[in-house]
C-alpha cells in the first residue's frame, strides 16, 4: 500500500496538547473527511501500526519517547458544527465550547455544560466529559465511529458511559455526533453560558499550560466526600514542584507546565501527590488524564 497523502514523519506532538509536553509521533496525519479517515485507518491496519487520536489535547499527556504508530487529528469536514432543526450535528473534531456557543445563538439548549470544557466533541464522548451536572448522554443522540473495518453508528446505551469513561477502545474514532437539543430563548442560553464562564474563572487558573483535572474525584468513603483537589490541597500539594511541573497554587488538582516540563516531571509530580494523599487518608487517586505512548511510571507510583 502506498503512503496516504499528507502523512508526516516524526511529528512533534507536544504542541497538539494544552500542557505542551512529550515527544514525537512516528507518523501523523490530519483527516479532513470521513473517506480520508477511513483510508488512514485502513493503512494503519495494513501496516499493523498502532493508532492514536488527538482531539484538542486538553486531557492528554504524551510520552517523552513519543508514540510508535500513527497519530490522527480530525479537521475540516470532521470539525464542523451544523444545525438541523432542533439537532446539532458536529464533526468529532469540532470544539465543544464552540458547539455550546453556536447552539446558544441558535436558541437551542442542552450543550451549555460544554462551554468550559476545552475539548473536542470526540474527546468529550471518549471521556464522558461533564461539568456542573450537565450530562453529555442526556442530549447525545448518536455517534459515528470509524475503525479500520469501516464506520458504524452507536447510541449512548452502546457507549458504556460511567464517570469520565466510555467503552471506546484504541483505534475507535468518533467522526461525528448528533445532539438532540431543546428550543429556548437565545438570550437565556447565552446568559447561562456567561454565568458558567465567570464561575469557572473564579474557581480555576487561566492562561496556564495544563490538562485540567489530573486525578478523578475518588469514590472511596475514606475521602469523606472530598474532591481530588481538596485532598491534594489537604495533603500539602498546592504549589508542589518537580522540575518544570507544579500543582497549581490556585487549584491543587491542576498540573501546570511552568515552561519546560517533561512528561517525566509530570509523572513524578503526580506520583508524589498520589502518595501524599494515600499516606494522609488511605485514598488511592486514579488519573483522569490519558496517556499516549509508553511511559514508565515512577517507582513510587504503586501504593500499599
Ligand atoms: C482548563 C481545563 C478545564 C477542563 N474542564 C473539564 C470539565 O469541566 N469537565 C470535563 O469533563 N473535562 C474537563 N477538562 C478535560 C478535557 O477538556 C476533557 O476531558 C475533554 O473531553 C477532552 O477532549 P479532547 O478533545 O481535548 O481530548 P484529548 O485530550 O485530545 O484526548 C483525550 C482522550 O480522548 C481520545 N480522543 C480524542 N478525540 C477522539 C475522537 N475523535 N474519537 C475517539 N477518541 C478520541 C484521545 O485519544 C484520548 O484518549 C478540562 C481540561 C482543561 C485543560
């Protein structure tokens, strides 16, 4: 099989992520149409290459050694946001805050929760993203999933959603999604978005290189209802620094790349934070951030 058009070799991946760390992908390509995406996936299958997909890179940590395989990013036709009556159809690469804002302008309610989630629609489905109680599955009607074998359409009941996870596997790429929304007064929806934006500005640091929440909120009675951020703070992690990475002084569950952090710095910081919380109250924090490529977790990562 010949190499697909636009395929790039040894592509630096850090710039595709919000935390700006990590190495290069052996192969990288942008897919602008479903046809192109299917071709690239078939190529990867033929080459027996692993496939990784990057959305907005807002919950992603790339190995310092990069990724041995093909990394894909969806754009053009696969990043559109269109209205169809009370539905909003999005490409998998569409930005969720743009989908929320456009829907508000169209007088459609149900995607407001996405206004502060700096991810793509595909990444949001994969991660079952959520904020302020707005559930993705409540308005999601269907998603198209592309793999090396072709395209199939799935409904939320097929996606195994639970807290910050779905059952999507490596190589299963969300190329499109349909949201069934409710008619509303545009000014009311816009006012809700404005309220959510200002609430967020107060609670979270802005303008930093981060992947948002590092650890999931624990479902463990020993946490006594405290979030991962509250536990990390109580364990003295606010501002804790390893190399170029630190836990944000404003939000202890946010890791900040202060300039030249490596993924190894970030993993070591995560490991130290996790250990401190465990030693404080016995709770084992699990990462929310997704890792692309092979990483070696620090020796202190395993607890117990
Ligand atoms: C400042 C900040 C605030 C945040 N706030 C929230 C919040 O309130 N709520 C919340 O839930 N999250 C939040 N996040 C985390 C993040 O924005 C979400 O998890 C988001 O859904 C990730 O989407 P993405 O496109 O950036 O995915 P990426 O980070 O690019 O990837 C995450 C995972 O999804 C996979 N993926 C990406 N695109 C696709 C696709 N098309 N098909 C299949 N798999 C795909 C990737 O391979 C990877 O495994 C925040 C992050 C930041 C930086």
